[in-house]
């Protein structure tokens, strides 16, 4: 049916043009057709009367004008009825797209009393209202009189809007200024309200409150003729055109904070966990590379142990007793090597290593572990090219074991340790290339005082400048020689001390340890070394084979010292010595080397060439502290 929008009438006044005797509204229990084609019955609720004795029923005021057959109920007679626009209960508009339950039909649709006199509203009926079952037949839909309704006819078969769920009374009031959400609906003119309205939109109407007994409204007691009570709860400020609550009813702030706390804690924990996982993955990638990186095959690590007779095993045992020596004097400086002789701090090295220090220089010793100490010269000898220095206040010294150079055989493996070109703890290996190599080194002074005569061990172990004074050890890490000289490629046929600049060509020479041991003991004990002598003067310019005894005196000295070892053995001026203990000698230097390889007091068998005939003599070596 069609209900027109009524305005301009005060409560209790008839509208102009309404005939007398016209009922106040649609009959009670009228039947209506719902939009889904089912019949529903709606009863007009009757407000509960105030308690008290029953009184006479007041007479109804008659309209002032004649009945209009086409007038709008309730003042006119029944006219052309049209289906009413769909209505819905005034609850909080849910979010867009929320499904509503179907409206109640039949006797389940309870009637509600009107909310009181409204502007332009039809007064409620004053007579008794039926409370029983609804009468059969078409029933009009009861709509609160204060609800603005569109006068545009609606088809009877239009779908009814589902009833929304009930909302609690303690929800905050909905603002009455925002329009209802009709985002996608087209607009059609809405008669009477002066503005557009979504086509097909159902007006939201508030339900009248139901009172179960006497109640007092805003202006007085609730009843059929007095002021009606105001709505309570969330509907006190209800506006049917309010925008829907998109997220549903708002919860109290404290409840939101209680719910937000665990969420924030969980988010923080998740972030920390993710950060830890990411950091672990980044560290793995940084250390081991990416997943698709190329990995080259590699054998497992070997054990740290080595055979004692291997080069690594020898070096492991010998290195703790080897030192690097730095010498600084007023005119020059140099670097060499030495090794520890005993726990008192005595160190053996070459004389030409410490010679730059002179009488007022400085000597510094650095051990293989990096400790550094100052050292002083105990004794030195240029003829043997040996010197002994000593460090004080140093503990934990590791003396090296001395071997026997007479037992060495050609081809025996050896290891040389030193600091070539100041590269400390350098290890090289080779073999014994030869024995009893008569060599002389030095002679830079010109007077022969710095010339050393050595019956040396030859080795192919690389020896370079800085190796001088370092040990040459055998397969059992025993010292068998002191590295002293090399044959360099640019030495023009001469020998150079290990301190001279030049490179190794596999010709290295070491002082046999048997000779060095005797000299070291003398230097430690007395500060001076003794030399074995035969008491003759040799002609160093002789170019023939062998060592020739001078025929004339030199510097006031006779060629054969009276009462010397040579005179006692029968040696005379001009004799040529060709062999010592059966070993041939080819020059005066070789004879000196052979003699100095023995101790004073040793007995030698010499072969002499005199007048074209060989002669053998026995000689006991004398001693001299000079040279």
C-alpha cells in the first residue's frame, strides 16, 4: 500500500479535507503482502494505559470537512491502496555487504506502540484494540508516524530488506549528519524531502519502544493521550540516513588496548626471530659463500707430527736454538746468525759477523720466538773466523747438540738455518757435497790478519748473505758445521764470507764443528784461541805443486825457526812439502789449512821433496796465540 508523508498537523487536530467518521489509521490486524510474496500480519500496538480506575472513553473529535473518497487514510475513506515501500527496523546500519535475516512473518511480528505525538503524526486510537490473532485479509504495514516515507509507488513484489541483527543498547549514538552509504545506487527524486535519494533504498525507521507497564516519558507518563517517553539507548539520536558503521560497533578503548598488547608483542617477537634468521643466513653466506658458489675439492688436513729425520722434523728441533744477530758499529752494520752453545747464554757465530761492532758497537740478539736481548763479545779469532758472544738475563735457552764432523760422509743430508738478507728462521736443505775443502776467506785488510783458513765442509744447501754463523745440522739435528762462505757467481773465482753481497749458486762452505768446538772452548775460557804451527815461513808466491819453505829471511825472521817444531823434525829452507798424513797439498794455503785443522801437540807425517827426492819426517805441532 502507499502511505503518504504527512506534515503540518499538530497532535489531536484533524487534517484539512478529512471527512468525519474516518478511522484514525489502518484497521488493527490488517494483512499485508511482503515483498517476497508471503503474507505477514502486523498489529498496531496499543500503549499501556496508566494504572487507575477505568474511566469513560473520550469521544473522538470529528473532522471538519466532508469525507474525501480519494483522501489519504486515516481521515479519508479507503482509497486506492498501493504497496508500501519496504521498511526496516532502526538498528545500527551494518557494514556494506552484510547479510540480514528475513523479517518475521505471521503472529511473530510483534506490534510496538507509537513513540508519542510527533509533528505531523497521526494520533493513536483511543478505543480498545484487539489483542488476539490477526484478522484474515490484507494487512497494512504499521510504520512509525514520524518516519518520512516516499510517496513513489513501489511494486508489491519488490524484495524486502532483511532485518538487521539487534545491536546492544550501550553502543555510542550514531551521528545524525552523515548520509547513508549508497555508493553504487542510482538516485531518483524523493518527493517531499527536497533532495535526491538512492533508487530502491529502503528507509530506515526506528522501532517504537515497548513498555511493560506504567512508564514516564520525557514530558509525562506514558499513555494514549499524554506525552510519550523518549527513546532510550542507542536510538535516542537515531538518524535513518546516517552512514553505516563500516567496522561494526566500537569496543571500549581499554578492551582495544588489551587486545593490541599481545599483537604488538607477537609482532616484535616475530620481527626479532626473522632478524635472527636473516642474520644467520647472511653470516653463513659471508663465510661459506652462496648456495651455487663453486667449491673446489680439497684433501683433509694432515696431522702436525713429522718424522724426526725429515726436514720439518729437523727444523722443529733446531730452530729454538738459532738466533739472529744484528750488529751496529760506528762505521758499518750487518746481520748474521748464531746458535746457542749452553744455558749460560754463550752463542757461537762468525768473526766477520760481529767485527763491525768494533770496541764500542752494539750487538742485539733475537731468538726464534721473537724475544730480543743485548749481547757482548766474549772472544773472537780472525784466523778461524769464529767468535763467541753472550746474552745475560735470558731464561729458557735451548742449546743445540754438537755433532762430529769427522764422521760426516759425502752425500749425507744436511739442513742450513739462518737469516739470509735479514729473513730470520730461514731453513734450506741439501747434502754434503765434499769434505776437507781448503778455503781462505777475507783478506780485505791487506796484511793477511783477516784471512781465514778453513778445511771446510762443502754443501749445496742454499747459503746466502745473512746465513753466516748459522748452524749446518745433520739428520739428527746435530750441528756439524758453521756456515761461513759461499762461492758466488760474480766473485771472480774467489770466496766470499757469508756477509758479502751475492747469491748462492749451490757452493756453500762450513767450518767443521770439531775445529769450531776447540776454538769456542778456548774463546770462552781464555778469550783467545791458539793456532797449531810448524815453525817455518812459506813462500806464498810459489807457483809449483806443493808448499815451498822460504830460502831467505823475511822481516828479520829466519825461514826455519830455531828450536821450532820444523827444525826439530829436520825441515830445511827450500824444502817442498807435498803431503800431510798422506794427503797431497798443492799450495801454501792448503798446507796452512791442513795444519790448522789439528790441535796444537798433534803429530803429523809430512812428505818432503828435497833435491828431487821424497823424504818423510814426523812433526809435533806447536802452539801460537797470534793470528
